[in-house]
C-alpha cells in the first residue's frame, strides 16, 4: 500500500535522470491499470506522458516518457536494442512473483549495464521480497524501505474437508461473510473453471444488493475493468479472481479476502517437452499479498 507502482515512476520522471522509464509488470491487467492511474494523476489519458505496451494492446506515442510493459515485452525490447537507447531506468515491479520472463529480463538488464550502459538505472520493487539476496545480486545495491499504508487485517482459518470441492468451500465462505460482515469480497480461486462453478453456486443465493464479478486473464478489457471498479453506492460486490488480482491493483470497497490457498501455474515436463498447467499451493509471499488486499483502504 505504499504506492510504489504509480508514485515511484512519477517521482523519477520529475527528479530522476533524463530518458524514458520502463516499468515491468507481471500481468497485463496490472500494467494497464497502473498506466491509467499514473496518467490520471497527471490529468492525461494513456498514450501521452504515460503509456503501456503489451501483447495485442499498445498505447504509446512520441511524447511517452513512462512506458508500462509486461515482462515478455521487455525481453524482446532488450534483444532488439541491446543498448536500450533513450531508456534511463528499468523498474522491475512485484519481483517476488518470479517468472522466467522477469528473471531473464533482469539478467539482460544487468548484462547491458555491465557491457554497454554503465548509466542504466535498475530498480527492483516488491512488498514481500527476500531483499538481502536480490540486493547482493545487484552488486550490494542500496535498499529503500517504506512502511506504506496498510490497515490491520484479521486472519481467520477455515478448515476444508479433503473431499470437498474448492468451489463449494469458497461459495460457502462467501455466503457466510456476506451474512456476518460488511464490505465487498475478493475471493481467490485457482482458475477460470473454478470461478465459473463458484459463480453458479452463488447465483440466486446472495442478496439482491450483491453483484458477482469474475476476474481472470481471458476476459475482455471491459469485463476486467468492470470487475475492478468499486461497487455502486448501496451495493456490494463479490469479485471471484485468479492470482491476477494478487498485486498492483486496489479494488475500492473490498474489506474481506477469501483465499483458497491455491493457484494454477505452468509446469514443464522435460520427458515429453510439454508445458502443462497444474494446481499448487500458493507461496507464503503470495498468501501475504492476497491477505493484504483486504487492508488497502480500510481495516
């Protein structure tokens, strides 16, 4: 809740070295949302001073000074222009999520700085990162800490019978929280199928003042934007999301997070050469990030 994603690039734009700033985000939703937020703080629309670049969706112009990109896009930028000409700073946001593209991008940036661009600034940001190890990797880089703005969050554990389907357990928890607590709910499920089945179990079994909103990567931009908008006055919202909502976005009005503790991630099988999706438990860092979504705007 420190505002790293949106305030640090704007601060560097005003007081940092001349040149473009590249901000890497692990997800397209976070990249687009952060670009819109920074542009709004400047009184502009994306594509002006702040733009974004991702697969199948780009808004940049000759005026763009801050460019928010997904991690794979940055790797291509570095390979096509090994000097990163005109770029003064590269920011790796939410680095604790650790993807192949993010690690490869950091390796490329470090290589470019060592061989071609001693003036290239590299900044790694995260709320839950093992700071000592990454600082050592960056040549004992200085560490800046911010307490941010995090409201207290009460953690409750609810056992799930081993034979129970995850969508049944999450739907039961959602109904229980709607009956006993105030505010909107953000529920984390491993994938699109579980989100669809949970929504079916909630259909007609929540109050008339409650909207059910799915949030996952395959939705259209309009559907994703509708999910992260705050609920209208007098209404509540239940957002059923994958780990896409884990970092870098704030859904106003959410004071309850229900975490299934699961996520779906790709796993490469060397024997077959095939990458398949598997459902695994989330890491402690991810669980902390998810819980923190409940304390972004209120206890």
